[in-house]
């Protein structure tokens, strides 16, 4: 499993969270699947950038967006 650490956000995740994500699942899908309702106006087609996140560690291990 892949660990995603969500820092506290007043509206989206006030307490923060640690999520165990299934490898191959997008960050957006992982967050949504754990009840963290980030905006995704283009329905996850990588076209609008509303679901942007900041990657502090592990960026080199990510596949390109598609």
C-alpha cells in the first residue's frame, strides 16, 4: 500500500488524515474514496487543475498524469 498524508485543511480535512492508497489509484480517487472531497471540476480528466495537490515527498515515484 501507498501512504498519503493529508495535512489539516480547515474545510476539507480539519484533522488531517493518513490514507493507505492502493498502488495505481490516482491521488484524487484515493482522497475522494476516503471522504476527502477535493474539487475535481473536469471529472478527473486532468484538464482543469482544480484538484491540484502539493507533493512534498515521493514525487519522483509518481507516473505522469494521463
